[in-house]
């Protein structure tokens, strides 16, 4: 396992990172005493993805997951309107559907 002093590691950092990516362990030393070790992160390595690999991951899905909503949760929608739309867009929505945008959401 090669050891590099701090000054050398600064100069060769990109090369040392490539070595760590390949799976090598690189030691960085100060005054000939090991201080740090560069090692590869397992999750950073790109894995091969294949379709259907999560096939058995979904254990349960509600039978009504694809049924249309009978009634929109208007209360929740109204709370988020100021974050989703500009004031002029909310005014247009209020004119188009007064029930959807009550007066307390945007003062005229």
C-alpha cells in the first residue's frame, strides 16, 4: 500500500482518487506517520441496472391504487396554491373555479 506525504498528495490528488476508484488503498502521511487513507466507496461504483430487478420489492399494493379519485382533497390543494402558482395565476384560478380558491388564499 503506497504512502504519499501531504504535499505530494496535493499535487497528485486526481491520480490518487483514480487509484482509489480502481479499488486501491492510498495512505496519506505527515512526517512519515499515516494520517489518512483513501479507499473506494462501495455505493459510488456504478452497477449494472437491469429491467425487472426490483420485481419482488413491492410486497403490497392497494387494489384501488388506479381507481380515479371521487373527490379532490380541496383543502390540501388550497394550502399549497401560494407555493405552486404566482398571484396572477391564482386570481385566474379563482375566477375559473371560485370553490377551489377561497378568498383567504389571496387577498384581492
